[in-house]
C-alpha cells in the first residue's frame, strides 16, 4: 500500500457531527478536558471510518531493525565535517528525517521546554482558555485539532506561537512558558544556522547558500500534549502528513508514538534521550529539486500519557512572505532540469491546506 492511498478523510459521517465538534470547541478545554471528565470511550468526532485500517497499520513495523539514522554532530567544525555532511545527505535523501546527538542544545533547556508544554496544558482550564483559538494569524494560540470536514479530530492539544523575531516578541507568550520557551528556541535557532550550513554543503553548494536565500528566518513553535487515550486503536494523535515548511526541529518526550513512512512501511521513531529530530519539509524538497525528501509522519495515540513534543518549524519571514522560491539553479544540469514551479511560503501553505484536508500529498501537484 502506498501512503498516498491511505487517507484519513474517510470520517465517520453522522448527523450530529457538526454539533459535537462545536461542543468540543466551546469547552475550550481541548482533548485533555474530555479525558479529565472521565470518558472511557473515544467520542465519535475522533473516529475515522478507516479506523480498522489504523489498527492493522499499527502492527506494521520493520522487522529488519531498519531505523531512522542517528547523526553525531561532534567535531562537525573540523575533522568529521565531511563525514557528517555525507551522512546528512544520505539521511535526507533516503529518509527525509534523522536524529542528531551532540547538537549543543543543553539538555536542561530541552527538559524545561517539554516541562513548560506540560505545565501549560496541565493548568486549570480557567487559566488557559483565554488562549483558546483556531485563528492561526495570532501570535499565540491554544487549540484542539478539530477538522470541520472530511477528517477525524486528533487526540492532542496544542499551544502554538509564531515569531518573526523571538527576542522581541516573547512577551506574548503565556508566563508559564516564557523563559523556558525563549531560552530553548534561541538555541534551536543557533542549531538551525548550523544545519543550514551542513545542508548547503550536502547539496554541493557554498556553506552560506541556504542562509542567503532567507527562507528559514521565521519560526512557529508548537507544544503538543497527547493525553492518554482509552481506545488508542480507534484514533490518532496526528494523521499522516508532511510539514509544509522548509525545516522542522522536533523534541519528543520518552513516550513513543511518532512514526515515519519509509519504503512502504510505518517505522517507529524511538525516543532517544538527548536527541533532537530533524525533518525535511516540503519546501526544502522543492528548492533542492527532489535531492532532499520531505518525510511523511504521524503520531499514534497511546494508552499511557501524556506524551509531549515541541516542534520548531522554519519558514520565510514576513519580509519574504511573497517571495517566490523555486528549485536552486546551481543544482540544474542536463540530467537534472527544474522539477517544480516557483511558489511563495504563503501560497504553498494555502495549496497544502487544500490537499491536506483530503489527506493527500500536495507537493507533486507543483511539478512542472
Ligand atoms: C508536527 C508533528 C510530531 C510530534 O507538529 O507537525 O508532526 O511528535 N509533530 O508531535
Ligand atoms: Ni509534522
């Protein structure tokens, strides 16, 4: 089965679906609110009529022990650089995802980041409901992922923050997250600068090529809280998707559930103490002219929890909002002509949302 055939759009359709969704939204307490109310069954809005399929897929792991590559960044500035660049190229080509260790983000900041995601979601409802919104143009908003049409709701709550410039805007963050999040994100931004150099070299370009393109200057930071689920085989924490940006740096807690689609199978991305996960986004695949691949991933629901994760997505900032990005010309040759149309981040996001709502990949539709 190819992942493109696997669609989550097949929602359980029934008359009261709209009303039940509105009720869930109006609680402003997210999925956690449902769990706290003591439910033993997954409500219908979380069910997809493809639920049996999820069940079957859970068991499809790779028996060969194939796992997402782990790349050690130690000594990346001198003697190991060539090897690291090679490993990054191979991992990004074959998997679109890799874990990194010795990345110089202090472990205490990683712990505090997940800690504040936990603290935010664990607050009494009255303290967080003011942030509840589905308006993604806000600087900070907290929400349950309920999809009005075609897809089942996800078993998670999210706090999202988007910043052009983290150092000037972090006052907008809820107090409970302010210091841990800004300290963590500052380090993640430094790591992103490093990765951009290594990725540029992996593409055979000058080290500063990606940086000069100014395509990863803005960031959205999300803190997901996946509550324990009474019937984990009937719903998903996140349905399969690729990230619609350039690059994602992800931190997950020690409860598994994240899977990546590789060679026609869902493979667990096992939590690894101290590691960070790097994912190639759709737009990096586009500008690399398919040399690097974005990765399809999803999160299973778990009986235990909460599972926590923090993702930083890098994309173009406001100044480059309408700037169009296409495949990098230096990569072209007779054998390797441009594969995609040019598109801006804002246009791509719109394009992506259309396809995502019916569970299919959007990047192939931009092929020339
Ligand atoms: C995402 C995502 C994975 C996770 O936020 O896009 O894929 O582990 N998160 O929470
Ligand atoms: Ni994702």
